[in-house]
C-alpha cells in the first residue's frame, strides 16, 4: 500500500475475498482502500459493504464508505454513513466538517 501498488494488492487479496468463508476484516479494508485509490469506487463500496455485513459497523469502514459515496455523487448516502460514524465516535473533527458542509449545501 505504501508503494501505491494497488493492482498487486488486488491480485494478492482477490483469492481470499472469493472464498466461501469471509477473510479477516483487515483484508476487506485493505482491498476497499486499494480500490478507492485506483478510482474503482463502486468496487470499493461493494467491498466495504461486505466487510460491514460480516464484521459490523466501525468508523474506519463508515468513513471510507462515505468518501466513496461522496465521490460517486451519492451525497445522501455519504451523509448517512458519516452521521452514523459520528454516532459511534463524535470526536472526529474532519468528519464533522464534512457533514456540516454537506448539510449547508444540500439541505
């Protein structure tokens, strides 16, 4: 990831994500971030959604998912997941700023 070799991450993790048993949470997260960095946002959303369905909500997944939704132009969905993230941990100044900015612009 540090070398920005996202295609290598994809080829290395894809076999694990294709198995019947879900891989560790970190594999989902790493693959989602790799897709996000490659600009394959719909694939990233799918991976983050799968991670949430297997491992539940956490702020890392929600914030990354919100970023993908925002970049895809799905403002309502971005706002929803970022607000859920703030419910879990309200001490996230950057996410608060994003939520406030979206509410000002779109509500």
